[in-house]
C-alpha cells in the first residue's frame, strides 16, 4: 500500500509518500480500504513536534491520521482511530468496536468529517444549548466546526454571526452576518448586536475580543485555541461583564454519559438527515498531504480538509 509517514518532527515537507507492506488486522481489528482520510489541525501540531494536546507525542516513524471512511469488504464504514493512528494510507487498521456504518447516500468525505469534526460539534452544541432568542458569534466560522455551528444556530432560530479572516473566506460564510476579523474595526460592526453566545475555538486576541462583545447574561463556550494560546478569562471578567464561561472539550466531552461514540453516531445521523452537514473543503490526493498541512496551517482552507488515496 501507499501511505504518508513521518520520520522526523518538523515542517510539512517531512511528510513522505511511501510504499509499505499492507498492514494485517489483529484480534478484534479490521482493515479498512480508505476512501477518505480527515486532516485535523492537531495533525499539524503533532507533525511539528509541538504536542498532541493532552496526549504524548507518538514514536517515530509513524503514519498520521485520526479519521477515515472506506470499506471493509462490502460494508461502508467510518471510524475515529484515535491520536496519530494510521489514517493517511490506502489501508488502515481499526478496532472493530470503533466502526460505524455509513448511512446510505452519505459520501465518504462527508462521513469522515462527521466522525471527527461532527462529533466535536455535537458535543459543543450540547453545552451551548442554543435558543431562538440567542445572538451567536462563531469565531473561525469558515472552518469545519464553524460551518456546523452556523447551521445549528439557524436550526435553533437564533441570529448567527460568522467571523473569519479575509474577504474571500468571509464571502463564503453562510450566516445572518459575516465579519472579517482581519479588519481592525471588526468588533465595532457588532456593537449594535446583543451577542449572547460566543463559540470560540481560536483563543488568543481574537477570542478575547469576542468575549468583550458579550452582553450581560451571555456565555462563551470554549473548545480549543487554534491560535496557540487560550482565550484569557478571569473571575474578574465574569463579574465585570456578568457572563459565564464553559469549556466544552476535555473531560466535559470524553467523560459525558454515552461517551464519544454516542457523539459520533449522532453526528453521522445528523449529516444523513441534512440537519448538520459538514462542509468539505478542498480534497487533496494522499500524496499531497504536505500541501494539505500547509494550507491548513496558513488558514487558506474552508471547511473540512480531506485526503483521497
């Protein structure tokens, strides 16, 4: 088979397209013929040797990739493989217990987005509990999660505001109002709106600016910090603004009743029914994994990034 391997932590160019022996499934495992593999921002962090979030860096050499969709015999399946577990390949090994049947009519690239990005979105939205009278501000609204959050806001009857960097991305946001956060006056455009919910996975200065837009009684839901630094919040901020803050990932998600698998099932069902359909951006050939990483790191992508073997 062909696969992408990382022999040394570092830049995207370290991702090598290689020919390897076909992997063999062990007890309780299956071998998936991969049709689409998800590319996640965490993949780029692991590749660079920074971290895998709360998880230790993997031993090298390794095949990156956390999410795959494909076939096991005649069965169409999707699976989340865990951290850095071999998804960037023509064939991937997964625990049989991790498999989900892909609903009829759902494309492999959409299924792979649902199994990873979709499950996170469902978990975050459980915490957010959007209501019809909410005004929802989504940071990084052009990303895979951002697009799902805007759909959810619309489904709830809420007013949606999508923030993204650059005119090209902003023009592609499907929201009641889209703003370009690369403009220095972007927050001024929103002062007239009574923002009640901020969904923030960017952190840093952008997350802090979004926090300051919350009206009294509002809430900020934190689910990551793509900028490299979390949104800074103090108890003094909560008192001063009269708001609350919730962290939707970490133990809140992994230790919830039903676990992550229940979220994966819900995400696939939501995609199949059209309620929350992941937006799949540019698809890259497996051999072009380095280009996919560069595009994701430069914020040049819209929606979920996938690799096609």
